[in-house]
C-alpha cells in the first residue's frame, strides 16, 4: 500500500477531568490533599508534572499533519520522559 502512514501515540498521565476525580477520590480515601496525591504521581515523572490535554492533542495534530509526512511506523511517547529507552 502506498502513502499510508502508521503511527501510534503513547500518552503518559494527562491531567483530565477524570484524572482530577481520581486524585480527589484517593485524597479523600487516604486523608491527604489533592496536591499530595498529585505529588506522588509527578515525583515519578522526569518532567515533574502531568501533561495537559492540549499537549497530547498537539502531538497528535503533528502526526496527522503534512509536516509528519515522512514519519511512519513509530510510537510517539507523550509522557514527560516516563518511558526510558536505550538509544
């Protein structure tokens, strides 16, 4: 097949409404704050924060744009550096 690109996006932890609900639930259950729960997660991410939906959308928009026309067969990690690889 010609001119068919195949790529994937592997998102890390993205701060969505659902993620906020999970943080609230954990904080309530464990008697901590939402900030404490967020810190538990972000301490494990090299960029020390969660991604935004806009950042994930920008990565996807790039992959479907003409600017990515010569990229095929790859997985783009949008995870703040959480997936570590050897290159």
